């Protein structure tokens, strides 16, 4: 890793999803200096993936001095043992010791983590939590992803499954979650939850939201938030409940972790952050020994690049 020591080094990060590998090359401050990409699919196995990453690394090396170590974020459940224990989009990698196998094939130091952790790490390098030592990222999309950085390092827990905030229970015996449990935060404040809440709404609101989705390309949650803003009382009641549950979940996380910076990303984030006062009020009710005014709640800034930048930061940390 001699190149990592030189001042003009750059670090390569790869975000591996079900359809593509996104590659970025970043400098020490997290500026993206080069990009690349390759297609992936259900048939992608370790050998295919290593070939794609290897050729992307060569491509990126043509533009700058690249550190030997590479970071890779995978859409799936990564264990602390370096084995991918689950991934709906990359089934041929499941059960494989991907970290060791990729490292052997690539012939360079390789750090693999899951994509939500990488996204959290990426927000701390030139993103919404730039320079912040301890913070929590929560991504509100079809499900809820989250990642925790404590003292400048990703926190994985004892077995690699830390920070599943979407499956923290915010309501005893509450709504059924996709994971099989009841009352998870994800069952209240995600696009999947919004879709279910719309299905249970009045015929009038249901028809209106479905029209927004099909004619204007809105998500169900976005439509609910916009209709609430437009004075629709039923939509307002539904979204108020979503925000309250998110507030309970985040307050519980703050009570356990003592983080004061919360970064919110994902497709639902704009609607949520437009209700920041409501969210802070909901948190206030559940916070212990502090008030919500002491917290910083900000929008994620890296967008779709967060995972790849965070993976590059993993490589940087390998120095
Ligand atoms: Zn759940």
C-alpha cells in the first residue's frame, strides 16, 4: 500500500447493487475525481464481480494515483465474518466469504461492508456529516436503512448486524412489518408503509393518491405529504402518525447512542424534513435528559453517491 502514503493518492470505492456496480475515485476530502460503472444481475457471482471491480479499478487508475486498498459496499446482510448472509438482488454471492474471495482474486487489500453502512460512512466525508465524529444516518426509502458512525468509525456490533433502526419496535403489537415482527418503525415510516396506509385509507384519498402515483410519478408517501400540505385532513392525520413514529424511533436511538447529529436520506426525506419541527416535537416527548433543540437533524447530501464514497472511505481507513 505504498501508493496510499503519497500525498496525491486517491481511493477507489465500489457500490454493488442488483443492477450495477458504481465506482468512484475520491481524494482525501471526499471530492469525486473519477467515476465508472458496470452492469450486474442475478447471475453475478464472486468471479464476475471481481472481474468488474478489477477492470474498473484499472480504468480509474488511468486518471490518478490510486491506493492499493479498495472498499466495496454490497446490497445485503454482511456478517462480521466477511460472509454475505442475505441479499435479494445478489443471490449467487449469498453464503460466500466475499471479503476473502474478492481479496484473493483482486490481489489487493479489500474491505467489504453493507451498502447502508457505506452510505453512512460516505456522508461523513464531504457530505452532510463532514467532520462529525459520531452520527446516525437513516435512509427512508421503500424500507429503512441505517448506519452508525461512532468516534469516526462504523459501528458493526458483535456480529455485524448493529443499527437495524427500521426494525426497532415503536408500537407494541403494532402494524405488521415485512420482517415478520409487529410494530417496527419500517411499518410506519417508509414507502412500503405509505403504500399500505393508502390501501387502508378512504376510497376518496386512495383514488387521489393512486392518481398522483400513476399520473405524476409520485411515491405514495410523497403524495400523502403533498396532500397533507394542501389541507387534506385525512392525509394530514396519516402523515402526522408517520412523523410521530419516526420521532419515537429516533429518540430511542438517541437515548441509547448519545449521538447529536442525525442525517436523514432517501426518497421520503424531503417530506419528513419539511416537517422538522413536528419531528423534533415528537422526539422531545421521548428523549431522556436532553431536549430536541440540542440535536442537529440534516438532509443527506451525497445522494446516490453516498455508498460508493463511503466504500472509498473504508479503503482510506485501511491505511
Ligand atoms: Zn421489521
